[in-house]
C-alpha cells in the first residue's frame, strides 16, 4: 500500500499530478486522488494553469477556466475536492476585496488625522465638560504650546477639585494636618445632670473610652465637679504597669502595632517606663469576666422555655420563675436600656451586657433603675409583681444573644422545676 502513495516533491507537496501530453482525451490519476477531482481538458491551457499554492495544511491548484483543485490531509489520509469559480464571480470577488481594503485604509487614516482636530474644535470641552483643553488653534510652533499647557493645567485643577483629588501641598501643611489628626486628650469638668453616656455622646466617643482614660471602674458614677479625661477618638489612655511589655499589652487589647505607632510615635517600643501613658486606639478596658446570676432568690421554674398551651398556645421565649414580691437582681453587669411599661409584660426592665447579651425582667411591681444607668451583677433592679398579662406574682426572665432569644437554662445553673432544655 505504501508503494501506491503519490510521490512527494522536494517542496513537500501533497500530490503530484501526472498529465498526459496535449491531445490526450483524459488524465491518468494517482490512486489516492478521486476521479471527480481531476478534471483537465485537452485544450490549450492558460498561462496560470498548473499554478499551485501550498499553505502548509492544504494545497490549492489552478486548472484553468475557473477550475480549482484543493487537497488536504486529515488523520493521515489525503482528501481532495474541486471548486469552480467563473470569471464574473472572480472579478466581483477581487473588486469587493479591493473596496474593503481601500475603505479600511481611508477610515484609519481619517481617524488618525482627526484625533487632534476633535480636541481642538470650538464645541469640544475638557474633562467632565469643565473648560476647554485647548484654545482651538493648530499648534505649529513650540512657543504656541505654552498657553495650551497653562489652560490644560487649569482644567486639570478644576477636574481634581470636582473628583475630590487633593492637590499637592507643602510639607509644612502636611505636617500640621498630620498633627491635627492625631488623638488628643481633652479635660472635661462634670456638670449637674451629666452622665457618662451623655458626655460620651457629646464628644462622639464610647463611654468605655472615657472611663478607661479617666481611671473609672466599671460601675463608678460620675459626680458634678469631677474632671474626666476624654480622647478625641475611640480608645483609651493606658498606664504601663511594672514588668509589662508592649507586645503583651497590644495582644491583650487586640491592637495592631501599626495602629499603635500611628498614635504613639514618641513611644520607645523596646523600653516602656513604668507609669508611662500610651494610647490604645479602638480598644476597651478589660473587665474581668463574670458568670450569670439567678435574678431572684427562688430557683423554681414554673414555666419553661418553648411551646406551651397555657394560658394560651404560644412559644414561651423565656422562663417564669416563682417569686412572690421579692427583689429582682441583675443577672449580669450592664447598662439599663429600657425601664417602663411594656404592654402585656407590665413593668419591665431591659439590661444590655457587653453589646452581645440582653436580659428582660417583666411583670414587676416596682422599678428602681433608669435608662442609661450602669448596674453591677446582683444589683437590685426592682421587685417582682403581677403587672401586665399575668396570673399571679412571678418573674418573666428572657435572654437574647445578638438579637435572638436563647434558653436561659443554658446560662443559669442550679434551677429546678418545670424547665425545658432545648
């Protein structure tokens, strides 16, 4: 089978066309070339007859009178075919190609020539429609460009102002602005009626920033005439204690070294002096963790957390604790965020703990705390009662974590009675 394959030329053609001398009525074909593909007349051939073009992956041969033969290899097999294009179609094809090439060349040339003219036209405006980038004249000399550059720079300044881009400033201005942006410690003298929360709101910082900088303990109330240290941003001023290292202080308060150095450039991070004051940006004073306290002396649960049928079918979001007009104590330290009448819950108090937990004390007969007041764990909030939608003196107690109710049984240890663990 290998001996029957067409002989390849030095040009690595796909085929060799063996044609009989002039006057013969037919053409002898190679075994691999289909009979329909080899069409050669005995007439005199045009000058271009026999012209072959090798494209590497295929080869095309012109046989005269608009007759083309093409050959290509596919999966190791030589394929062939014939294509006829009459003279009129060939002329139109050549004209179409020439028109496309001419049009493309003209379009590219015009685009190149008009690029500058579009910017110089009288109706053309600058960036964002602010001012003209050029005056409209054609720049032919080096001296003409001076005014154009000045106009362009003016337009750029206007654009930068609209875009909020700050222009370059002097080093002295930058230093002054950097100094102004640094945290500062202000002194405030407490007036009558002030609370830690009201002062913090006035200076737009967190209460912990003031209490930490002023060396107040967690539950210390401020009084008229007292002087408070207030930082101009969230965080607090910390006093270095004996044998403390900066790395341990930053790790305990979750402050990165980069943020610390931004506000404390004067501090020698390798050697801290005892009693040295440093600012911890964004940090809060560390309070010792404390457990949860059962809010009433009784440990008996009369109605647990979950679905119940009495006094109506509904999901009970808290615990009912047996309590016959007894003091109610804070289950954990926090801030009073609500103290008043709460519909079916009667007299109620809500305490917020560490921005994560909230506790509700409902059906009270008396309330002893006000909104904004800080309370300690175990501090008396009021007295249990029978107000609101209630069928006897008791305490309705709820706990929410990040806005979702949770079963208080998981937090209060030592309860007994009808408690449901879910």
